[in-house]
C-alpha cells in the first residue's frame, strides 16, 4: 500500500470501522484491495523492504481464496442462469489476495499499529450494544445493520483476538494489558447481549487451543490448572448469567419439543432446514441447484410436508449452516471450496506455530483461532451470505497471514542476530506513543 501512514491507519482502524459503520467492512476491503493491487504493480519486487518469495502455504492460501467464486461461477453457469449477484459475496475473498501480498512488503514497524486494533473493535461493539442498540426481538441486541447473530459473533472474535494480543510485540505495559483484557470482556459482553449462543460453542474450543499453545513450555501444574480455570470460569458465567442459562437450556427444551412433533422452535426450524438441505444435496451432489436453488425449493417442500410453512419461510432467507448452504446451491464443488477457506488458512497458521519468532507464533495463534471461530460460527448461521461478514473474514485473514510471514522473514534475514535489538525496538518501542 502506498504510504506507510495509510497502511498504519488501515491496520489500526479496520475492525472498529467494520463494527461501527454500515457497509464500511466491504467498502474498506475493496479500497484496500484496489490500492494494494496498484502498489504491487508499481513497487519493484523486494524493494525497499526485503521479503521472502511466496512459499507453498502462501500459494495455497491465495488459491483457496479463489475457490468460492470459482465454485459459484461454475455451478451457476452450468445451470444456465449465472445470477451474477450471487457472485458478489464470494468475490470478496479475491480482494484479500492483493492485500496479503502487498502487506508482505510493508516495513515491520508498521505492523505495531495493529496492536490495539482488535481491542478497539471489541470496545466499539460493546459501545454500540450499550449506547446505540437495536433490539431485534426478545431482548436480543445487534446493530442497525448486523443482526444479533453476526454482531455477537464478530464481537466475540474481536474479544478473543484482543486477549491473544497480550504481549504480542513485547511485554506490554500495565495500561496496555488492562486495555486488552478490557477488550476481551467487551467482546464477551457484547456477545452476551446479542444472545448468539451458536458463537458461544467456539469459546471452550478456542480456550483449549490457546491454553495448549501457550502452555508448550510451561510447567505441568500450569497445564493442569489453566484448563480447570477456564472450565470454572465458563461454569461461573453459566451459573450467574440468566441470559446464558436460559439460552443454553432452550436448546434442550427445543430438542424435546422436536421429538414430540413440535418442530417450529428455533432449534427445530434449523433441524428441518438441515434435513431439507441434506435431501437436496443427495439429489444434486456435484454442482448443486445453482444460485438461490435452496430458496426456490422451499415452497414445494412445504407443500410436500417435508417442512413446516414456518421453516420454509425461514429457509427462503438462509439454511442457517454455511457448509450445507454451499453444498445445496453449489454441490460438492462448493462444499470443498468452502472447506478450503477454513482449512487452508488453519494449516497456514498451524505451520507457523513452530516458528523461531515469538511474534510469528503469537500472530499464527490469532489466525488459527480466528479461522476456527468462523468455522464454528458457520455451523448455525450463514456467515458469508453478507458482504460485510465475508469482507471482514477475508481481510482479517490477509492481515494476520501477512504479519505472520513478515515477522518470520524479519527474524530469518541474514545478520538478524546483529539486528535483533534494533528490530525489537522498532517493533515494540513505547506502544502507547505509537498507537493513538
């Protein structure tokens, strides 16, 4: 990106803007993609900041980001009705490619501006929930443009990333640690206010991942006590929060009612849609039904008794499962492309967990946690049906992947041992002064 100040502003502000301004996530990602593409064409490779050639994991990441659009295009064209509007959301994955490649050329000192970005994003989400809330019904809070599920999931992801960012570049000051911990609780609180229980399923899994990774060189008692502490904390939240307790208990109640034939509960509607999607996938396994194919089948399936009218009405909006939605509309081709969007980045970041660079390992943990959370989010809602959420996911992947590679390359450059002190100071000197 031309201008280090522009890159710094993008790294710092993107999560907050995405939460606060309608359409900003998509607009900023488009702008960043275009600017990045121009920078890639105008700046000579390797100058002025040395960086390593793209390795196989980076190449695989770029290929995976092309997958959803390719699958949607192939399926819709094969059915004779391209429906170009269905190409819009998956096309946002492509924008992440030039952002990733351009950020790999940025000077390392620029990346410290990302230090508080997740914290500010989580705090922005809580501020919205407290001071400018939109009640979407039943006391569930979202924003004016994000429903409670998407709002709560994004806030939760930002809160978790804020916590992982503790001591990201060096040992944080007391103020920086307090801010990042506040970001964690802000994300959790905003998620709690949203009532988005599907996202809560990610919390224990991500907590275990974080404890496992950070506990590699810790003593045995730390490895035992930390999982116990996490379990006790989750139990405490369940016991003290009526919202969490009621939302979790509702799952059991809905399942009981479903077994008794009362299918139009929150969980029951989802189960009906999952069964309908599975049936349609079996009938059209390779290329699916094409764009909007699942939606167009809802009326006929309701008439056949496969769905209740209420479930069919919900199904015209979404399947409430990202993988089943892609497979129903775009077949196995779409399903594989979607899985690659989760798995390839996860493999990319997992490989970097063994890096000699501490900053690289911490950034890789952020990226792996982020991909895992979005996969779990997608089990109960279509995370990529909105341009804002797909832009957010793809852009954050690009940023975290670029920082991961850039930090590792810096640590591996020739004579790095002679420059390690200077580099550390450039990356970490007085974060409170560097980040407004």
